[in-house]
């Protein structure tokens, strides 16, 4: 089994590319963001860790108090690494269990923080999805119903140039053209799997 990490800057189209891999190539992709949210709300280990770290108010009954957790995260830059130290190991464990259940030659894991979380060390290859900054900005503003200033602030926190240079493969997603995307993906997958997708 070959594992591919899928990452890219905000608005690059990571999720769209992951969807193409699922639909056109029958490659299952683990969505880190979605699964982290699920685990944060349901995992006893995460619950205990967050309560010890931030206090019992982080949960209201069985529900995660997202505003309380967000306030904690933004109160100090060091807080994010402490929360991540609780959540990331649980996500990695879940990804490994998920991978064991897949019976496919290739699997993917999509994560906006693939490198920051260390998940790049858990995959065979990294695929970086890229697009010009203005394209990414427009997509993110529309998708998140946010202001340009908010999205630019989030962009400044990322390091797309560094991560692009670290990746094994880069896919250009500037035009939302499925044909071009599929051509690029086919070329990459052919190289990875000895032409089994031809």
C-alpha cells in the first residue's frame, strides 16, 4: 500500500483534489480536519487531556465548547502546541487504524497542517496542491464568507513556499479545470504505482 499526504495553502483546493482522487481513482482519503473534530468530541483520551489542560468548561455536557477552546488557543501562542500535543496523537492513531481497514493499493490523508503535525513522516509521498495567492484568496473569501483581511491574516500564518519545496509532487490548481487536474493526477499516480491507473 502506498500512502500520499495531500496538503496546500488555504484556498488551494486540497479538498477538491481529494474528492477527485476518491471519485475518479477510487482512492480513499482520510480527512484530518473532519476526523480531528469528530475525535475531539468523542475520544475519552482527548476529553481527559483537554479538561486537564484547560479546565472542565471546555466541555458542556458531551459537547465540546468550541468558543472556550478557541479563547484558550488565542490567549497564548504556546497554547496551540499544547492542544495539538493532545489531539494529533489521537488523530494519527485513528489514521493508522483507518489505513489498516482499507484494501486499496493507494490511500491518502488530507491535512492543511501535514508538516506542522508531523504527519508528513507517516506517509510515503506528499502531494502539494498549489494556486496563485489571489486565486486562493478569492476562493477562501467566498468559501468561508470571510473578509479579505481575515483570509490574508490566515495566509500569513502558513508557509506554502517552504512546504511546496518539501513535497514530492506539486499539482497546479489555478483554473478549477477538472481535465487539467485529472491529467496531472494521472501522471503522478502512474509514476507512483507503476502505471496501474492507465
